[in-house]
């Protein structure tokens, strides 16, 4: 019986792969065209096309930080012809901070893959800003709220990374939502705020040009292109934070289907051209199994739920 089961599994795997050939797969992207989420989706699905032989159609559904798209996506077809590509904050933070986010990714969707991660970068002005992240923490400990940390917007991953910095070090920073990354970069360059936090891509060129000084990056290890930048976790234990992108199917999609799609993502993320294009976005591929992707979502949800609880943030 075991031999028969193994033979049946081997026979089914190729058939499943062939099912996608010549088909159109619509990928709902919970972001506007031209954004990092949209560009990452197009890069990865183009890489998947070579593995599956399918045509990918991007369906941008912007609005409310991805909440509208996700609410509409629930209950869709489970045959793999309609997938969801979205950013991590929509998956694990929006359901905790916005009443309109009427979804739970662990129960309403099937996780296919965590595609890539973008670590946060903490920067200051070259002259007059904190000498290091440790120096900023020391100042915030001795004089609470004396050091300001800007972020692109309230309840964003950069905002919560700043909150986590305070909890991890027992210090109190003044959090300043700036509205946009451009406004935050300008404010920190002019000295209106002491530190600004956002994904690495938007600020690396200004660091390289000497207009900003990198204090720390919230990666778990030194990454290509970020050599020489201090790791935040060395000053604030556990401060490993990334924005990330994930691919999902509607709840009830068969495990064999999500595994096949996961394999296509993994194949795409091994393509040097895909890796190079993602790197230009400041994004690093994170291939892994479906089981690993599900565990990652669960861990991210628990981490940010704890930060949100400690911060006293209530759903809006």
C-alpha cells in the first residue's frame, strides 16, 4: 500500500504542473501600479511563468492600504487561477489596527510563499545627529522623548519598529508620523527630527551620497549592499524587522496546489535576473516551503500584536 501511495503521488505531481500550462492566472495586487508591491509582484510572477507555463495577469486593487483588495478576495476560486500578492503590514498589522480589515490570513487564506523581505533602515543627519543607535538609546533613557523618530505613517511597520526599539532597550522615544517617506527624509536631513525609519531602498542613495548617515539596519545579518551598516539587534536585542511580500490563495485551496505554486515561487527566486531586479527594490528573496511561510506569518502576527498591545494602539 505504501508503494502504491508513493507511485500515485509521483503520478499526480506532473499532472498538476501541466494543469497550469496555457492558463491565465490573475494575481490581485493590493497596491497601486508602480509601487514596490506592484513591481515585486510583476518580477516574481514573470519568474514563475517559466516554471508553470501560465500567463499572469496583474489586477491592481489599491485602497485603504490593501484592505479593500483583501476583503474582496476572500472566498474566491480555489483552483489557483486567482491569487493575492500583498505586503506584510496588510497581512499581520491591518487586522489588529483597522476595523475594516475583516480578515484573518491564517483562517481565510492559504499561504503559498513569503516572497521577499525589506529590512528597515534607521538614518540621521550627518552632522549634529546621534553618533550611533546606542548613543540615541542612551539619550532617550536619560531624557525620555528627547530623541524623535520619524516614520512614513502611523501603524506602519517603520512606526512599530520605532516602538519596538523603545521596548527592547527600555527607553522612550518620541514617535513622529510624517505622512510620506519623502517628507520624513527631508525632515531628518534638515534636523527637524533626529532619526527616520523606513525601508532601505528609499534612503540608501542618500546615505551613499553623504546626505544621510545610516545608524542601523534591522536585518538579522549583514546583507549584500548593506555592508558596514550596524545591525540594530546588536544594540536592541530582538530588533529584527522587515517589510515583506507574500503570495496567497483563497481559503480551501488544496495543499497540492499551494505546494506546486510554492515550488514555482522558489524557482523564480533562484533566477539571477529576478534576484537582481528585487535587489534594486531593496528587497531580498526569501525562498522557503509552505510550512515555513505559514510559521512566518504566525510569528509576525504574534510579534506585532505584542507591540501594538504595549503601545496601546486601538483599532480605528
